[in-house]
C-alpha cells in the first residue's frame, strides 16, 4: 500500500523569506500524481500544486514550486517570498494513475507553517 | 468558480442521534469522496463513489455509517447512532477520475457529538 510521510510537524518562516516543506512517499507504481494542499484556519482544502510522475520537470505555480525526486520518492514544496496568507497546514498527497478504487488521495499528516511578520 | 457545497457547516448533536451530512459535487464531476479529519488520525477516506456507484467504503464503520448518492447532484453521509468519537470535520470532495487533476474539496462539516 502507498504511504505518504511528512516529517516536519511544524515549520516557521519570516515574511518574504523562502521555506521548504518535505514529503516522502512509498509506492511500487511508476505512474502517479502528487499534490500539495493548503488548509488555512478557515479549514478549506485548497490545491496548491500538482506533479505528474512521468514528467521530469518540476511543477511551479507563481511563488510555489516543487522539487520532485522520483528515484528518492521525495516531493518537497518550496514557498518563495512567503506572505502572511501562506500560514496554514500543508498536506502532501499521492494518487495512483490507475483506475478504480486506487484514485483516492492518500494524505500525509501535514506540516503547520507559521509566517512571522 | 465552481465549488463543492457541503451542509451543514456545523452540527452539534447528542450521542445516539442520527446525523446526516450532505454534499453537492461540482456539475460534471463523476467521482465523489468522503474524508474525515481528526487531530489523531489526520485525513481518512471513508467512502468513494464513481458515477454514483460505491467503489470503496472500507474506511467506514459499517455498523453506524452509511454513504449514498441518490443522484448525481447529491451525496449523503449518515451516522446512526452518533457517538462522541465521531466528532470530527467531514469533507466531501469531487473530481473527474480519468483526469490527473486534484480533487476539489468542500468547506467541510464540523460535527460535535456530546
């Protein structure tokens, strides 16, 4: 079974600085998708960024980028120019590309990010 | 923006009462999930529907929980009877399974069973 591990329960960053959140996963599949979701205090789950495993190029979305290391099964999120609104719980998630019941999202335990003014 | 709508947003109930949570997935999405979030267990998958048919409900306590999709615009999660350990935030999410995009989550229902 696939698992997702986030080893940093909490992180802190100064406003305008850069922070990297770590995520590792375990799978025997070669094709899958990886995601980072943000959950602010409003509790809404917001999709931040998505990576397809067959693409070597790291995904970027404005100030958010990932470092995808397929062989190491590592998928870290880098937030540049951190803003107060980035303060939230961040979840790493895995999804198989195969059909059927494997399309569910498997989540890590989350990293709580604080942004200091 | 299209959104997944969940009702109610908050629910406080007494132990033993029936609780029904509702979800309206995004129009055109054929896949619906129910997740439960607690501090101790994190995000757990309870049930998963594709084209209204249940694909996986192995994470759901069968003796008290039930999930249905009476039509494509409504998914329900029912707890009967409710227990204090059911207190959690329940999320509904929808998407299109054959596409590799992430799923869209609703705002969740915060359930408190006293």
